[in-house]
C-alpha cells in the first residue's frame, strides 16, 4: 500500500504545477549567485511538464535529485533554499508531499532574502496559499499533518524541523481553515 504522502498520480500532477510556481518565485535568488547553473530552472520546467502530463513519474523519480545538488554550488543560504525548493518541486512526481517541501523552502528563501525575514516568509506563504486553486487545495488537504506519518518527507526528517517545519505547519493550518 502506498504512503498517504504519495497522493494519486492525478493529484501529484495538480500539485506539481503549484510547487513549480512556488519554486519559480525564488529562482532568481539562486540565479543571482549561479547564473550559469540551469539545474533548478530545469527542475521547475520538468515539474511543469509533469503537471501537464508530458513526463511520466518513473522518469522523473530518477532525476529528482539533480536540482538538489545545485544547492552545493552556492553559498548564500537564501540561494541554497531556492535550489532546494526547485528540487522539492521536481520530487512531486515521486511523492505529492514534496509540494509542501517546495513551498516551505521557497518561503525560507524569500524570508532569508528579505530585509525583514519574518515578513518575507509570511508574505511568501500568504502568496502561496492565495495562489492555490480548488483542485490543488483539495489534493494537499489529503496529506497527513506534518510529523504524523513517518513514511515520507512529512515524517520526522528535515522538513519537520526548524523553519521548514514551521512553514509547513503554517501552510497546512491554512489549508484546513475555511
């Protein structure tokens, strides 16, 4: 039986588009430091192609770590977070919960790049929630709450701690508010 963090392929395609939008909003932060490194941009393009049904999950599962390796090519913490947002967006083909990872890393990147980190993070999360369409919201509402299911990225790992965990908790709270 698949993890509840997986989502159906149809739902993964829906949330991949939103995850790509979240990651793309902070892509310039990465590209300012590494303008010739196209791995995060490519990951976002692949997430969009997956969302449109142009790529299959199996092929994307094999490529999901490429953008994450771009994080080691930069030093600015905001640029690192932006690369990781793109990597998480590309991981949605494998597991839907990575969409929340993409949003959390994007909010972290936006916060780190802002003059006021708290305001930058809050503003980014508000944009993310406001940018959800009904289908993406419904799909994301199916995911277990952070830390309640150990079988995936929403388990007890990196996404459940610190700023990332706080960002995901804020997003999930907003998802379940009418």
